[in-house]
């Protein structure tokens, strides 16, 4: 038995040593942004850090817990000079990180007061294959939209610098949210993409559908009153927010009809 066990155990030990070494490398938090709906964005820098779209990292904050590592999807693009994650405050550890970063205080926080962070990664996901296809369909729900923030940013950087060599010709983006506040995480990103694509007369490159799955009576009345306005009342985008859930059978049929084969 030991002959079968020694090889995998040796490889596992090497992997643990590499991860320990990577987690000891210095990470600098350059910016902390508080977003609506109890979400914070951490922008960080680390020497020699290289990423692809949609990858994730493990994060440890010794000020909160000396042993806990938590996975977070990277929301920055590889072309940017920092890497970032969006953290939704939903439990003890995320609450501790929120307080350690001074987000519970009103006054401006000095950079040296920010906690030390250890980062292990990045690790790969299927999202990296997005540039291997001509037509791509992205579906995200709630804070699960984070990989697509990275994808959309990177696609736009590539499109602006060398659109002719970009294999990707069409993106269908679906985002489902239960609460209107959640749209404020990435509405500004979508607004800038929308404006820049219209400037370049290529509004068809990104087709996006945003669905609101939860609302109350007063919100419904407000949406109905402002429905005829040029920009959407929730997101500020020209594309209007849809209500309820998408009929996936119809969506798949339509996209399949538009792109045979």
C-alpha cells in the first residue's frame, strides 16, 4: 500500500508547501470601496501576481481568524494594475473583515490601519475559456455575477485595443437579482460599456438582460410611473429591467436560432 500512497502524499506535501510560500508573500490593500447592499470591494496588489478572467483566490485575514481561508472570485480584469474581490457581508468572518477594514466607522481610514491580508492563488475556472468561442452566454444571479464583471472588463479592454483579432463576436449577458440595491454593484460598469459601445456604433456586441425577481407594491407603482422614461429607473441603463424570471426555453431557442451550429 505504501508504494501507492507515497507518490500522492509527496505531491500533496509539495502543493501545501507552495501554497504556504505563496500565502506568506506581501499583499497591499490599495483601496476599500463600500458598495450598497452590505458589499465591500477590496483592491489589492501583490508582486508577481498574474490572473486570467473569472479566476478565484483564497483570502485569509489574521486579524479576523488565523486559520480560516475563504474563496472569492476576482472581479478585476488581467489588464488592470491591481486585483479586486467583492465581499458580501453575510456571516461572522465577513462581518469581522468589514469591521477590520474600518467600514463600520464614518471617518476616513489611513492605509496603515488596514489589516494584513494573505492571498493564495489564483486558481482556474471554466470562465477562462470565454475567448475561445464566437458566441458566449453568461448567466449570473445576485453576487454570483462577480466572474462576469472580470470577463466583461477584460473583453472590453481587448475589444478597444485589438478588435480584429478578438474571436469573440457576441455576448449574451443575463443577470438575475432579488433586490434593487444589488444592481448598484455593477450598474456603473454596464453603463460605461453601454456608452462606449454606442460611441463605436457596435451596440450589438453586448446584449444584456437584467431581471428583478423580487419587489413590493410601492416599488411596482414607482416602476410603472417611470416606465416610459428613456433610461431605466433602477439601473440608469437604456436597456429596461425585466421583472420576474426568464423563460429559459424561449431564450435558448432564440439564441440557437440566431447562431445556427
